C-alpha cells in the first residue's frame, strides 16, 4: 500500500480493459480522483484504483482506441504506456 498520493505519480498500474492489458502511468492524481469519483485515501489501495478505473471507463463508455493522449492526460490523469 502506498503512503501518499505523491507516490502515485511514480506508479504504473495495469488493467485489463477492452480485452487487452493496458499499462498506465498516473500523471495527475486530482484528475484521476475526479474521473473515478474516488477520494484520495481510497487511491492508496492499488487494487481499488484498478477496480475503480475499469468501472469508470465502462460506465462512461470510454474506448481507449478513440481517445487522444492529451485528453487521457488532462481529463483522466493518465498516460497510456502501451496500446
């Protein structure tokens, strides 16, 4: 478990979405909190952020194939490392 939200900016998370494994780097924790509707303390649990991220992507019907890197960074607080 991470001790602070600043540690997230150094972390990579891997999720299965759209039948593919995606690796993200968190670049903006505040945008990620807003997108996943999660409180900062909840993001200290790596499994919870993975679950909340996938649920948010599904609920908002977000396709990673149709999203720009800029939008992903600005709106979701993520950088997609692999496609």
